[in-house]
C-alpha cells in the first residue's frame, strides 16, 4: 500500500508500540488519528508529534472497551480527514488480576473496532477498502502459564485475524487484515 496521504487510526497510540506505529506512518506521509483512553498522554504525544507533522496528527479520546466510544471516535476520525484507510488495532494490556477485562480489552476491543471501521472502509459500502492490522503477541502462539488470560486474548486475536482474512468477501469489501506478533519489548521506554 502507498502510505502517502492515507488516513490511519491507531488505538493505544499515545505511547509504546502504538506511538512508534504513529511515527512510522507520519514519516511516510499518512494522516494519523491517535485514539487512546489516556487523554493526558494522548494530548502530549500529539503535541510533540505536531511540531514536525502539524495538522497531520490528531488526538481523539477513545475507550475500545466501550461500543459507544468506538462508534463516536471512528465517526469523528472519518470527519477529521474525510476517509479511513488503515486501522492499527493496537490498544491492549496484561491484567491477569482481571481476566474478563483482559479479554474485553485485548480481544473484544479488536473485534469492536474492526466491525465499526468496516462500515466506513468497505469498498462496496462507499469506502475505499484498506487494511486492518491487529497487534497480537508471541504469547498468542506460545502459551505461558504466567498469563493465561493474556495468552487467550492474543490467541483469539490471531484466530479472528486468520478467519477474517480468508473470507472470500474480500473481493467485495477490499479490506485486508493482518496481525503482528511481537516478542517481549521494553514497553516502559516512553514512560
Ligand atoms: N510491550 C510488549 O512487550 C508487547 C509485546 C507483544 C505485544 N504487545 C501488545 O502491543 C500492544 C501495545 O503494547 P505496549 O507495550 O505499547 O503497551 P503500552 O501500555 O505502552 O501502551 C498501550 C496503550 O493502550 C492504551 N489503552 C489501554 N486501554 C485502552 C482502552 N480501553 N482504549 C484505548 N486505549 C487504551 C494505553 O493508554 C496506552 O497508551 C498491546 O496490545 C500489547 O498487548 C506488547
Ligand atoms: C502495560 C501493558 C502493555 C502490555 C505489554 C505487557 C506485556 C507484553 C507482553 C508481550 O505480549 C509478551 C510477548 C512475548 C513474551 C515472550 C515469550 C512468552 C513465553 C514466556 C515463557 O514461556 O515463559
């Protein structure tokens, strides 16, 4: 895909891997919406990036565990730059003390954002097609007894991605889906 002038929506883009994704996309000429639950961090990150990328980066507060918030944010994102081409479904956390919350954030959040984004991106419904990239994890393919709920959520993301991607309806909607499976990173490097 040619990134120049495409519009990207990055969940969990305020810091860490999401911020790195935002920076990489901006460097290649995309317009980027940072969608994050952390309004303070999202605003400060956006201000920092705007010194180089000006109006090409915008922050919108978003909670991917909340359907209304996801609908509202994606609607505002479409209104801001007029289209949606790239979704980085990246927001996530490891919270083994809250296993159901972990599934709701890491797996249901990905499915929720993808479903709403599809309503804007589908080529057969007025969109231009595009790509949805989900951030899974190495733990989605390699189980770890330390974090069973996290592993389950990331295995689910991989299963969702593989199933979506093999759907023959691609010829109609023109939206590809992939996922990333990073290994362990220093996620506190921005804090
Ligand atoms: N750091 C690693 O080693 C590593 C490895 C593999 C995969 N991952 C995955 O990569 C993704 C990013 O991880 P990271 O290390 O950059 O984490 P991070 O904690 O640095 O950043 C996560 C971001 O997501 C946001 N977020 C949390 N809950 C949210 C919600 N409900 N709605 C919207 N935004 C929300 C946070 O505010 C934060 O800005 C996660 O899905 C994580 O599971 C991380
Ligand atoms: C602040 C929360 C953000 C989420 C990041 C926290 C943890 C991230 C975890 C990664 O997804 C872990 C990825 C790979 C780990 C490597 C190997 C797993 C197996 C380890 C083992 O067998 O002991």
